[in-house]
C-alpha cells in the first residue's frame, strides 16, 4: 500500500522549548505502549543503535516492541510493526520549537518459522526491514500537538483502504 502524499515528520510548534520537552517527557510516556527514555543509561537499546540521548534528544522506545502498522498489510490485516522513535527538539527562537521524529529500525513481522532444537522446538519471528511510513511519525506529532493545545495541524494522510484493514493479533495474544 502506498501513500499518495507523505506526512510530515517534523513540525514547528509556537511553544517554547522547555514546555515542549516537559510535555514529551510527562505526557507522551506510555503513548501506544511506548516509554520515554531521557538518559542513554536507561536502555541497552541506545548502545545497540549508537544513540545519544541529551537535552534535545528523547527516545520513545516501544517496550511491547511492536504496534500495528498503518501502511503495511497482508490479506487485509495490518502487519505487526517493530519500531522505536528518537524525538529531537530544536530551539528556533524563544517561542518556537521544532520537533523532528526519527524512526529507528522499522521492521514488519512477515511470518514465523519453527527451528528444530531438541529437546524443545523454537518459534522464530521473521521480520523484514521496511521504509518509514511517515504515518506513525506524524501521529506522534499530532498527539504532541494535542497536548500543546495546537489544533490547526494538517490532517494526516492514510492509504486509501486504511479504514478497511483489520488489526493484527499481537505476539503476546
């Protein structure tokens, strides 16, 4: 499925830096089951992906490790999307802050395979690296905008048949 028009992955809010940062840390925690990390020491994820968290970078880690994809699907069902995000904050001036959403390791679950390993059989998830969708990234920006009281953001672009897609069964279900 393809998007006719990509969504923005960055937005300039007419809000000062410290307020935006506070909202990201306090109100975006637990967004779609993801956790906000404000220190590189918080997670081995940073070490594995060579990410530095500082005053301007905040990590949104998917602790459930997956969400349903808004772009990738198979047989009318959304695919499971393994992804995390780095939220970058940049001061434009005293009253404006740019928020950039960077996607980290976007993969979709394409199947499972059984690896024979005595005395137990091991079920391995097969994943495929995919390009960013821009949907999840802009959904984060829209959610942040909602918390900041911004109601004039552009409407999100979804694929044409998005509303007919079914939610996937998550691995833990």
